[in-house]
């Protein structure tokens, strides 16, 4: 058995859709689960669609996602170059071989003729009427001598069928008469994707071609090329579509109206790359047990082609958020602080507080990093709040006892020799005991005074500790003034 080689072959569009990322991930996992190589190839033959900086988006995404390629334009390898535009001159000789063997032909049709063809009912949706398929040698020689520009088209068999087996979708058969005489080499000399992918996959020794199922219907044409050259056909692994849930309950192809669809945008939305990768791994594949949370290393061991599903999967943002929360919980507090640092600083608006302690109160309740600034904004500045907040049934606080509790807490806390979590804890618990009330009856008014918000990450003790003595006491004084005012 030859070594497994997969390739991720993006066209540089400047945007990494989660569908593309899933393709890259599955290619990576298929290679790594079988000790193979994962190759990156840039498919930039469509020069009109060239986007500045787009290749960098690809490198950056693969790197952030942890999908390390073994060969590629940036690191080289034995099968380079890995950018199709740099391979430009390699394709034409192969196309010429096909002309010689009767599997391709030169087409001299002008743009005007092809445009006129599109106006006809039969070719309104594209296609070519095979006008140049049977030109005589004399005609061809004459046109060539005149320097007439031409494309090279694949000569499809006019009858019979082409059958192949896809590892996910099973056996597929296409009637040959439905296959278009597609262009292999364009007038500008560049190969089309349809031609270049076959030549490159063969020359690069690719054993498994993994891609979106929008290519399934073109695959018979590629197989006819492999056959014409006498090359071995790779294993095809076409992946089902990723759908999004519409408001009316139906599903349709995942697009912007469902939410973010790009890797960068999901990261901007506050999702961790590891969680995105983990979630995406399960969009079309499942392990043989119910495990859901995997590191990339674990996926590399577990992944298998036979558990890829052919039914479309629905991108569930709530589920992704659940994964994200799990990844956040599993970090050390220091790791979480580093990951969330920017968001914490944003919430603090320039105020210098202990960000590790803040990370500590946020970690268990954060499912998206973008929730953080709003959740901790009260540290930056005490918000305006209503005295009603002091009244809480569960904590047994009311308009009468709240000021009493807050005043008693203020007096005890002002007398504390050292301001730290344990001292504040002992002080407030001791006070509740002394007064013969529930802990909550003391804690509730203190927390409201310290934060000015009904819901906060962390309780009274953590918040007082983080605010520091002066700020904490000043806020309690304000609270007392509000309650007594
Ligand atoms: N360049 C193609 C794309 O980005 C790749 C398809 C393939 O993997 O063969 O869709």
C-alpha cells in the first residue's frame, strides 16, 4: 500500500468558510489517522478572481486551527511547486497528449459565437455544441497558421456510462452523453480547475481526494481523464453540505443569514479555534461511541472514513457555544486569563485590577469570550441602579433589613486588618452568624452595593476582593446613602 497523501486545495478567495475548513480538517485527519501526509496546494488558476492577501488567510487559518501541512508553497516538498500559477507550463503538454490520443480537441470558437449560443434555448444554461469537435486537419492547420486563439476541450464519449465509487456516497453512474466537452486549457494558457486538479493530484501522488459534494457530478469527467492517461484513480471522499437552520424551521445551505460562516468571524464572535475545530469535526462524522469532546490529537487517532455521513448536517450555533464553554472550563485559570485578556481589559476600560482573579470568577460561566466585557463592566464604573435591587426574596432581604445588613458589613469590613479573599470571607460569614441570619441576607446587599447589578460573575466576597478596600468601601457608602436617602 502506498503512503496515504491528501491535499487541501483551496482557491484563494480571502475567506475561509466553515465548509472549507471542514474539508481541510477531514483531509488532515484522513492523512494523520493513517500515518500519511497532508499537502497544501493553492489553486489560483482563475486569475480574474485573484484576491490580494488571500493566501495569507489560508496559512493563518490552518495554523490557528492546528492543521499543520507536511508540504506546501511556504515549506516546499518533493512535489512542488504547490501553487498552480507556478505550475502553469506543466499542463499544456498533458492536454496536447490528449489531443493526440483523441481525448481532447482544439476549439477556436470566438467569444461572439459562444455568446450567441447562450442566447439559444438549448444552451441558455451553458454548455457547448461541439462545433469544433470534428474539424478537419486542414481546417485546424489553417486556423493555427493564422494564429487564431483556441481553448482545448475534453472530448467526452457520446454514449455509454461512467461509473465510480465514492467512499461516502457509494456507487455513482453518469450517462456520458450528459457530460459537457469541458475546457481544459483556456485561451490565456491557464488550465481550468477541472483539468489542473486531475494533473496535480496525479503528479503529487494524492491517494485520497476529499472535497465538497458540489464536485460529485464532475467526477466522472475527471475519471475519464485519468483513464485517458492510464493513471490510477484516487479514492474519492465527497463531503455532504453544511446546512443552516432557518427561522421557519426549514434548513438551507449555510449562509450569512444563519450567522457567521467564516472561521475568522466565528473567532471574532468569541469562539475558540479548538472548540470550532472540535465542533466541525462532528459536522458529518461521528465516533463509534458518544464522545463529543476531542483534542485534535485524539481526532487524529479516532478518525475513520467509514464513519463520515452522507446526509447534510446542520450547523448548530448553540451546540458550538456548548463546546466553547466546555473548552473554557477545561483550561487552567491562567490559560483562560491569557485567552480572555483582551476582552477583560475591554470590560475594565483602562482600570487596573487583578485580571487573573477576574478570569477566575468568569471562567465557569463564560460560553463566548464576547460576553465578557458586558459581564464585568461594573468593575470599571459603578452603574446607576435602583434601590429595589436590594430586595430579594431568596436571600430574605427587604427594605428594612437591607440597610442594617449593609451598615453592619461596612463597619466590620472597615475594621479588617488585611483585605483579601479569606479575611473578607471570614468577616462576612462571622457577621451573619453573629446576627443570626442566613449568609445570603448579608451577602446580597453587599454584592448589590459593590456591583450595582443584579447578576454578576462571582459573589460579594470575590467582587470586594477584586475592587480593593478603598473602592469597595466607597461603593458601600454610596449604597448606604441610597438606602437611607
Ligand atoms: N479549488 C477548489 C475549491 O476551492 C478545490 C476543490 C478540490 O478540492 O478539488 O473549491
